[in-house]
C-alpha cells in the first residue's frame, strides 16, 4: 500500500504491447497503483507514426515493456521521437536483447567474462578463419528468434563441419565461439540489481546443451555467492530495472556470461515483484520496495512448477534479531570464498537499488547497428569493442571490417576545413561534439544533425560539406 506523499502527482504509466508477441506484464502486476494505466499496442509494418501519436495523445510519461529483436531498431527511432517518454527498460538497457552479437559487444565494453568470440560479416574472412582455427567451436544464430530451446546453437568439431553448417544455415553474421566444456549453467534473475531467483541447468550425461527441452535438468540449491556477484555486476553495467543472465560454470572453475537480457521467462510472482519495484521507483518512495530475501528460491523451488505458476503477490517479513530469528536464520548458512555466512548477513550485501536516468544514448544505432549498416558506411569501431586475444595466435575478425579504410581524425579535420567558411576552431568544435565514427555515420545517414547541433552551421555549409564528403569517398 502507498504510505506517504499521497498528494504527489504520479507519472502516467503505459504498458507497451506488440501484436503476436507474448505479454510480459499486465495491469495486475501493478496492484495498488491509484491512477489509470494505459496500454499501447504496436501493430508492426508501417505503424510507427500512428504509435507515436497514440503515446502522445494518451500523455504517457513512462512506457513499460520488452521490445523484441525484430522491432528494436524501429523503437530506437520511436524513442527519439518521444524524448519526454521514459522507456522501461531503456533502449540502451535492451541493447543486449537484439542479438548475441550485441551481448558480446556489451560484455567487451564492460570487461565481462564471455567465451572467446569471433564475429564475421565478411563471409570470405570467416571461411579463411575456419580453415586456420582450432576446434571444437560453437556456431550460433546471432539475430532474430535465436536459441529457443537451443535449436540455433551448434557444436562443430572440424572445419568441414563448420563449412557445411554455414552453407546450409546461411547465418549472417557468422558468430562463433570457442567451445568451453561446462559442468552446468545458472540462470539468475535480478530486480534492482538484486538476485531474486536462480537455478542450475545441467546437461544430460554425455551431452553439452543444458536446455531442459534438450533433456537437461534443473535445481535451485547452492548457487555460489561469487556467481551471483557476477550477475549483479552485469545488471549494473546494463543499468537494468530487471534482468536475467545465463552464467556458464566451466570445468575450469571459471564463470562466463552466455546470455543476458530483459526478456526472459518468469513466474507471475516475479513479475509482481518487478511491478512493485517500478511503483517504488516512480512514486518517490510512496510505495515500498518489495522485500525479497536472498536464496528465497531454494524454498520456493521445493514446490512443483505447476504451483509456482499460480502464485501471486508473495511477500516476506524482514529479519529482526530475536530468539526465534536466531534459532531459524542463524542455523542457515552459505559457504563463500570468505567462509561461512548467515543468510541474513548475505542478504544485507545485496540491496535492491534504483537505476539512473541517462541523458545520452550509450548504444546509438548509427554506430552499433552493424546488421543494417555493414558495408554502407565507413566505420572505425572503438578498440575496446574488438579485443585481441593474447593467449594464442588466432585473430578475432569482427563485424568492424569495412569496405574502405577507416578515416583518421587528421583526415576528418582536413575534410571539414576544406569547406569554405569552416576554419580550425569550428572544425574542432564539430569534432569535439562528434567522435570520428559518429561524424562519419552522421555524414552518411543524417548530415542535417550537424546543423541541429550548431546554429552557425547554415545550409550552405551543409551543401558544401556533403559535396566534399562525396569527393573524398570516391578517392578512398
């Protein structure tokens, strides 16, 4: 129930739905919200303008819902047309939802451990790599509805197998990873960067896929604290209100992220908890945070899944030191790298936290939409996005390979100053606003953005710059 600030105006909430896509939330997940919660449905095809008008007409402040991979780039455009609407999760947070490639690039940026990965948009380079690399390898479908039940994940044991598979499947880009022998993997779900559910998925004997649809088994017991710590780190890096990670537990004892996203299967009571969290977030404390003790899943997981699917609005009391509390909670401990810890001590290490509001896009499509942009623009991906692996002689070719050489800052500056009326100082101002990659993409896709950023950049400058840019490309 709401506790305080009853006269405070609450933001108008809206639920985002898409035709033919399963709904993650409904209004019942936001029980107690006193105002009307709107719904907006995106109908695909050419529905963007109508959708934007409906959101504006309904005066929605916060639009809540997951966006499927095939609609992600469209909703990037929609979000830019609705700058005063807060998308939850944000489009930046949902960057990893779009593809396995995006998960990898997200992990590279934040130094998150993942299996060694190779991404090729140039299929000839992929073929050459296959002929020189070692095996086994994992080949995955990167974009689209991939990995439902593990059916788009393939283990290849030789170069010939890899060539045959790619000839048959036509995957684009070619997305390959070193095969990492696993004991199991763990799905961790988080709300406000706090783990609220976690379970093991173990492959059948002699197999490597852990998906339950492929015969894998699952249980909820004794997920290591250190594995939960990695999931928390990933959730914080994504600035995610709610999040799920699949963490591989290697036979070498190392933890590696396999998947992460805001779109995941969750029991109704977990979606209720997310709703409670979001009500707290957008009410300035008028609604309380849900209290979700760490390792609650070990007890709930003892119930049959058919029962768990019917549970709603689960609440827990808070631990208070007392004779009863000491008798029960102090009997329950978990082994960690630092020794045994009581559950209530562990729980205190994982507070439920608020996310922060970004004012600038972290993953703009002009720079990071390789699927649509590859081969159409000159690009130079930041070195952090293309790590080199120093423990062997293999070179990781990535989606960054352009058709023409990337431009240096010196060449870009020369391009700008070649325009009559743009001197050194004005060129430096433009380059301070746009890094080299962003400026090249802007020139290719939306050069008028420079005029929007600089009042002095008149139409005559824009026409001259476009002419000089065209001439420069012809020379490259």
